[in-house]
């Protein structure tokens, strides 16, 4: 039990989770079994992550030692930051509620809305609410903004910002329902898991309210998924829990074995830039230069379904895993370097979280993103670099306290 409350357990859990699903992909898998070479790439990622963790642990023993003592939650000293977080949180929630109303989600049944949005082309831009600008704002900004505020609030004294926390959680749920996607709820689940582990270490006890919230989120996710399967709970769990964690290994192997795949056209760091390069792509669109972000190229290429079934035809498409992103950037060197830097960054943020709310917020994001990395590459997702940049801007606004 003491190990579960230790400083390093949350980081160790990040490695254990990947090793568990790598083992499952080699045995209980309805998809084509990934080759030994592809699995070696994933093991290289985990080994590099562990090396980054151990290196940072040796470089910062003072921070690690202080964190073991346990500290109370930190407080944001600057009133202006509290106002920024509150206005952004409630503004995002209002925008999402308005979108739900305009999209007809509040006036139609769940399955009818799901069918219209997912099966009848409703996911195209401008087809949810009928207002193109509003749809763009909700799809691009709503989730990253709510994500930034949520991890920032959890990194400080929650008691002083309960309503902001509730607004962020509500935004995650509203965004998930508006666009009929599950990843916001999965992120919310993992954020709550790591918050529970961090507070168990710092306060010496488990926060029962957070566990209850996590339980409710889990039940809601299962119910929502089962609804799409006509009430088949087992089928929903198979699809959203098991298949989602395994499909990335088989898809990566298929792309790796195909020498004509975009995976072998190296992007030299551009894929890892993700959202940052995507912003540049949109800024250059009016000039008709033909520039396309590497993450856009990856998404379009992987959108074409391929057969990855073991005994039956099973055509699937998905975004690449984090290994796909790193390999496309710099081959095996990219996987090793990316895994090392991620492990070092997560460890540094964890060790500094007892002194800095910014690092605490960063750790929650890095940890949750890593747990989702076998489904979709966090480096290419909009929220990843958005949160990093937004936390830096909040640091500037929050001058006057030590960060």
C-alpha cells in the first residue's frame, strides 16, 4: 500500500500500463498479431521512457526528497489568474451548451442524434449547429481550453475553485456528447486516477470524492458506449476498452511492413510538432502555398481503412500511435529520443509539482496523454501543445509568486 502512495508510483504506472497491453496484443488479440520487430519498437519506447525517468531521478534528488514529506495544496496567488480561469471555464461551458441546443442534441434521443452526427455525415465542419464558426471553435478550442483549466485547478487547492472544476468536468461531458466522441471522458478518467495518486502521496490519504467521481465517469462511459451497441454492454467493453487499446499495435505493424507507407517518409520532427505546425498550416492557407502540416498528412493517410483481421476481414482506420509519430520523425532514433524526453519531462514535472502548480498541471496532462498514446498520438492532438503553451502564458500572467 505504501508503494501505491509513493512519489514514483504514478510514473511507474505509466510504464506498467503499456507493458500490460503489449503483452495482451501478443495473445488475446482478434487483430493480426504485430510482428516481433514492431513490438520491439514499442519496447524501445518503454525502455527509453524508463531511462529518462531514472536519469531525471538521479539529476534532481533534492526535489524528490522534499516531495516525500508531503505538502498541502498550493494556491494561485494572483487574482487575475483566478478570473481568467473562471471566465474561460464558464465561457467554454456556455458555448458548448449553446452548440448542443443548436445541434438538436437536447431535443432528440441519444441514438437518433448519434445516427445523424456519426452515420449521416454530421461530423463534417459546419454540419452540427449550422453555424460554421461555432463548430470550428467547439472542435478546435473547447476541449483544449477546458483541459488546461481542469489540470490547472487540480494542481492547486481545489476547495477554492470548486465551481470552476465542475464547469470543466461538465465541458468534457458536453464536448463528448456534442461530437459523439469518447476520448474526453477517457482523458477525464485518467486525470482523476493520477490526481488520486498524487494527493494520496502528498496528503497521506485517498480522496474519496474523487474516487466517486471517477466511478461515475466510468459508469457513464460504459452506458454511453453500450447505447451505441443497442444495449450490449459486453460488446461495448470489447470495442471501446479492448479493441481501442490493441488496434494501434496491429495498424502500426501493417504500416511498418508496407514500404510505400507514409511512415517511411520521414518528417524530421514535424509530426511531433502537431498542433503548432497545424496553426502554421491554417495561417498560410490564404496564400495558397500548398503547405500541409505533417500531422494533417498522417491523419489523412491513416483515415483509409485497411484489413487487420486475424481470421476474418476487419477493416479499421485510426490515428497513429505515439510510436508512429516518433518513427516517422526520425526512425528508431525518434522512438528512443522521444521516449527518453517524455520520461524525463514527466518525472521532472512530477518532482516539481509540490513546488509549482504549473508543473503539477503539466504532469496531469503528460500522464493522461501517455496512457492514451497507444490509441492516438498525443503529440499530434490539439490539446497537447495547446496546454503546454497555455500554461506558459498563465505563468506570465501569474507573476508575483514563485512558479
